[in-house]
C-alpha cells in the first residue's frame, strides 16, 4: 500500500466559491489529489483511465491533513482512500485503460 500526505492550504483558491463562510474542498480536487498520488507513486502518466466508483463521504476543510492511500488489486484495479485523522473523506476504484 502506498501513502501520501497533503495539507489543504488555508487559502486554497477554490474556497472563495466553495462555499463562502463554510469552505470545503471540491470533490474534483480530492479526486485530482488521489490520481496525482497514484501517478507519482507508480511513475506513470494517466492517458486514459476508468473510474469504477467514487464516494465522497465527509467534507475536507481548510488545514485538514489528508492521508491518501492506494493499492493495486489482483484484478488490475487500483483502490484509493482519502482520510483525515478522524474521518474517511473519500474512497474509490479505478482501472488504467490501454
């Protein structure tokens, strides 16, 4: 299992519009962090992939320290999870497409 840590900046540019007064990191940014973590750990560039499933479970907020883990399965899928010390934030599965 591979692990990456990421601290969400207090001034992340998406917070201005998502949502004023109660900022949360958009799901698309969380997904990008997971994909970048997988690409970096495996020294690959994603040209095509299939998202088999993604669940956004709990909001990620300014200053949260995210732990992003992923593992390869025997079926060829890559499962990932994004957590803080106290909550699961998101999880999902993807498959690289040739």
